[in-house]
C-alpha cells in the first residue's frame, strides 16, 4: 500500500480524541486531525516523531492528518486505522494472504448478521463457501508481541458474535489482525484490557472461526516512509 506524501513533526499532545498538536522543524505549532478513536497505547507519546499527510480538500477544517508514529526505539506504527482495510484489500487482491488466496471476488462493506453489522470483506469463489472477513488493526505492541484490542471494544465483541453466527450457517468466518506496526513477530489477545473480547474470541475459535495475524513492513525512500505491506502470518498465542 502506497502511503500519501508525508512530512514529519514532533508530537506535543493528542486531545479530544480527534486532534493533535505537533511542532514543525521551524518551531511552528500545527493542529492536525487524528483518525484513530482508540486508546493508541504506546503509539503517541509527547516528543515522538510523527508523520502527517495533507489534503487539498477545501471543506476540511483540519487539512493535515496524522498517519504514522516513529517510536523512540525506531519502530513505525500507522495510527490511521482507516488504512487497515485499504492494506488488507490490496493484500487480498494480490493473493498475499495465502489462507484466503483461493477467492476471486471481494465485496467490501456488506451488510450482514442480526446485529445491524457490516462485514469488512465478503469473499466469494466458485465451489467455495462464502467467507466473511472482519479486519482489526494491530497497533499495540509490547516487546515483540502484537496485541488487540488497546481498549474495551463492544463493537469488536459484536463482530465476534456475528462471525460465530455465520460459521453456524455453514460459511467461513475469519477475524484478520492486520499489522500496522512493524515491531511484532507473534500475536495475542489483550485479555487484561478486554476480558470479554478474549472470552468471545476463545469461544469463536472453538466454534470454527479462523484467526490470522499478519506482520506489517514499511518501505522508505531515504528517511521518509513511503509504503506499508503485510508480509506473513505470525503465530497466534491463545
């Protein structure tokens, strides 16, 4: 996935969930939009280098968007969680997710289920069961362990219930954890953050819902990050 043209700044603070103040190299302070409503644990500490994009839309109050954080240990994380579906779609189209590579039709944002939900991707293939794929972003990393969620997610709990229902109807059901962070090589649910989500995921696995977590890798042009891709499936630790 090609990233938009990016510029760097130093994070001052994030506030009101959707806003952040950053300092440019010339000392100017800029208020930018933050497209991440989660806790962003470990993804944006005061003094971190962040990378932002700029929109040419005339209707946006805040034309600049926080895209990436470069952590003090040098690792990169994409905090714009809207990018996770874009990243996953590209990987599906390029057959990079081997567990799902047999499907040739990708339908995004389809209504489904009994709780007024939309599945991120409905996959179809000749002679194959329909496959419902729910995408989650991995931005929380401790050591080399990727984790989800970074805050209690009632929405995520609902999605697990919906996937279990699809599995019971004879379809494939997949929860796909997309690595927006390049610092992990195995994955675990953050039970200490959302024990109900962990409980539901354990139940879902027992009922046949498939779980995959893929590592992310950034590409650079000099010092500037230019692309993000999903590289390989990492071990899932129950």
